[in-house]
C-alpha cells in the first residue's frame, strides 16, 4: 500500500522523515513508546514531540536517544519500570520483505534488541535504500565483551566472515563492536543464533528471530507499508 505524499522524488532524508511521521499513527494514546536509535529514529522523536501530551512517556534504546527525548520534554522511563510496551519504533541498516533486519550501524544493537523483545509490535521505519533482497552487504555489527575480542574474531572468521574492530567506539554497555564483512546470510535466523552462541558475544545485529511486524518504507513516491 502506498500513501502518496504531495511531494514526489523525495530525498533520502525526506524519505526517512516521511516514514517516521507515518509511524505516529501506530502510537496508542496514553501508552509508553519504545524508541530506537539513529537518524531515522531521530525524525521519529521529533514527530513524537508533537504528540507528547498524548503519551505516557518513552523507553530509550540508547543514551543518545534518551537525551534527544528529554530535550523535547518527553519523559524517559526505565525499561524495568515499563510493564506494558505496545510498540517499538526503530530504523534499520538493511531490511528484507520478510522483515528481517541488520541493525547496529549506530552501535545500539543490544539495547535495541532488548526493547524490541519487550514490545508487542516492532515498527521499522526506513528509506528505500535500506530495502534489500538478501541481508549482508552492510557489515554485520557484533557487540563483544572486550576480553573476548580476539577469540570472537577468530570464531567469526571460521564462519567465513571478515571482522573489523570499530576503532575508537565503545557501546553504552562498555563493550566493543566487530563489524563483520562478507558473511553469507542466506539463513538469518540460524546465523543470528549461531553467532550469539559464541562465548563473549553480547548480541549481534541480525534481527530475524524477532523481526519487525511492519515496515514503513519511505520511497520517492511516498510511504509504502509492508507487513
Ligand atoms: C542503530 C541502528 C539504526 O537503526 C540503524 O543504524 C539505522 O540508522 P539510520 O536511521 O541513521 O540510517 O540500528 O544502532
């Protein structure tokens, strides 16, 4: 289904903004909202600010998101204090029509996966460039406990990937990121499980076991809804 905007040939940023704006209709009145991380999620936060008096507050998937929410005067609620989270809205680095994703380009994958696990509905918002047939062109982020960095890198190499340490980056959880190139991601559910079983891996950026429930894809012609 394509919701036509008046404007055509939207730029990538306009596509992100349109997808983020379209997600507002899925936010139930009086509820908490889970909020992702990144430039598309930032557009969602800006849109959420316009209805902030209609929601209870937000659960943030990163420190950066928490700060932006607070700047807009949106109350940030700890996940442990959220007994009901109807919806989580976040971007993706790659997404398929099966609603499997690669996430973590911004390094927030672990908290994103936790908040997504709690939420009843995951709404992915993305521009057209993120839609792919097969995941894996974007290097897969893997969050790693620092002392396990070399071991995990060796194990990933045995799986056929080429891990590169994200230099100068520490996650909100005090860990490192390995960005893994050239993985064959024919079976994202299986690979997500396999990678998470390596000792020292906190989590990986495949969101396939719990994919999105809905994709709002900003295109040049408007926002396409994919379920
Ligand atoms: C952050 C993420 C983001 O959702 C992903 O990187 C997409 O970012 P952007 O909306 O800036 O393209 O997973 O960890």
